[in-house]
C-alpha cells in the first residue's frame, strides 16, 4: 500500500510521505527484519509506546472553533487549511510516552483518510493529558470510533524511514517511507520502496485487506485495546 501524507509546515510548503505497510505476522519475522536493518546499516532512532484514540466528527465547524484556541499559534493556519480543504477527515488523539498530540488527516483523492493513498496530515502537541484532550473533543460533539495501542521502533536507513510496530489486534507491522516535496515523485519513490522491501523479504499489505482489518478492529476494539491479542483476517 502506498500512502502519501502532506505535511504543510509553517511556510505552508508541502512535504509528502510515501509509505508502504507490510504485515509481518510472526515475532520471528519481526526479529529477522530488525537484524536485516542492522546488517544494512540502519540506525534505531527511537522506541516508544503509543495510545491512539480515533474519533468520528459530525460537525467540523464546531470542532474547529472549540479546538482552535488550544492549537499552537504557528500551526493555526494549517489547522484551518486541512479542515477547509481536506476530505473525509480522520481525527485522533495520541499519547507517545506522555507526549500528547492532536492529529488530523484528510484525503486529497478518492481514498480514505485513515488508510488511503493520498493524505494531508496535521499534528500539534497539546498542553493537556490524553484524557483531558479526549474530553475536549467529546465536548465538541465528537464520538469515539476506536482506541488503539502499539509499541513502535523507528529506524533510519539512508533516506528511508522504517517503523516496526507491535499493534494490538494487528500484531507486527512494518512501515517503509520516504519524504519528498513533490507529490509527482510518488510513483517513482513507491517503486524504490518496493525494491527495498524486496531486499528485506517483506511484501506490501494490500489496501483492500488493510481496510477489512481496520473495519474489523473498529467494531471489536474493546477486545484488543491494551492487550497482546491479535486477529488474522484475509
């Protein structure tokens, strides 16, 4: 699966992340991938635990008005831009080892904002606890869609970022990504990433299967959130 996320920085210049996911399955494959990353010169940048809470928004204007005063001044223009121009918003709160973020993603094509091919992305650190930020969204009329938990290791190999995740429900998942400033390079970069993945003996997770997994988890998240349990859905 190819994913393009557009991060518009303070100058409103766009950056795009081209990302391909691979479902690893067994812990043994995850260990082997880590070994190969090291063999090829990859460096571990960070490891953390994350809680991601997804929300459904029925009133974007109310969400914008309630949250805008809490957004960093330098990011308010981007926050309004993604809400005005994006389609099919995906809104989540995230706690990464105590660092709490508001994350908004929006499709810029015909794909979904949660797992689609072309996406804009906004994130801002909030001076609130995860519970307090969640309450702010709930008070703005949003509703929980699902809660996710994962452990993540972030690696750097040349210009390629590799994330190795252990997700409740999904199990081990790898993400290979590169950042570009020209979205027309997406197809070229995707081919490069697929070549790298071939060298690592991992394969792309098809978009349709990912969507089925995502939908199943959203229905059954209370059985998996914060646990070691996984499911296998073809």
